[in-house]
């Protein structure tokens, strides 16, 4: 957990005799936003349409540690949003396999995008599973076969490719839903110019999902304090969780 300089000092008050003493308020340790989390992780990368939605969808899942959106799968070096070339919008997920299985990530993938429609629109929104090892490849292939059987009246056109170079998207795309809450983001030390932190922050990953209702109020309250939020921030986020819970995702 990151610590600010102020965390290393206690707030002291002087009593009438001139000795220093802490009152009840100053004894409290101020919450520190939990940007870093040291846990072994694996990567998962998916192309599933507009990446703003998938960033929120996966961010609030238990066991997901970090998310970042970007471009991959094409041949153009250093693509940008206005010049993607043949790349696809993707989300890169860092997850703890002891808490959430790759199969669960795949279930979310299949159930949360129109894989036939997005691919037909343009390569930018293609439905692709990028595997990072042979085990992921095998699991993804079996998952696609099962999905095809379950939807026998459709033709699954989702592709499965070996993961290639991932190019992070521009700053304003990272944690897009969280960035809409400018004061909250600023108070947490997150801003449109802090692109690296927006891509790696644990609390940013979680709030980007919770603020649009993913995960629900019960789950949010269970882990709110562990995210390093103060009471005011918890109540602010909870308001939006309740308003948006069950409302679905859109770009």
C-alpha cells in the first residue's frame, strides 16, 4: 500500500502543561488509496467491442487486480485511436488465478458482448481471445466449442490468437468511467495525466466498475475500506453503485 508523507507523522495537540498528546481524532490513521497490490498474477486479453465497457465489467470482479485498455492484434507499430490500422480494441487483465479462474473470465466474455455483430462492424471491434499460454489456448478453444453448441442457430466467429504486442490506449481511455468523477479521481491521486497510475492502480480498477453498478452495493461495502477510501468517498461511490446496479453496460 502506498504511503504519503503525511502518514508518517501523528497529529499532535499540546495540553495545558505543554506536553504533547493525541486526541481521539488525531489517533485515527487517515485512509490511503490502495494503488498497489503485490500478488502473483496471470494475464488475460480480450477483444470484445468497445473497451470502455469491458474495463468496467472486469474491474469490479473479485480476483481482478488491474486492467488497462489498448490495441493489439495488428501489424501497425504504435497505433493510436485515430490511426488503429488493423488493430483491435482490447482489454488486458491481471488476475489472481487463486481467486478467479480463467474460465470465469471467459464466461464474462461470452455473456457480455455481441461477438457476431461487433466483428461485422469493423476490425476495431472484433471478438478475439488472445491466449498467453497453452493452457489458456486449450481452455479458450473448449469454451468456444461449448458456446457454439449452446447457440447452434448461430455461427461463432470469435477468433483465438496468441497474444502479441499490447499498446496502451491514450490516457483519456483508461478508467474512462472513473475519470468522469473528476473530484473523486483527483482526491485519489488519479488524473488524466497520470496515465501509468490509471493503468496500474488497484483502487482505480475497482471503482471504474463499481461506479457503473458492476459488482453491486453489497460487494462494494465488503471491500470499500480495504480500498483505502474515507467515509465520504465510500458514501459517494455507494450512491452511484445503487443508482446503476443492474442497469447494464454501454459505451
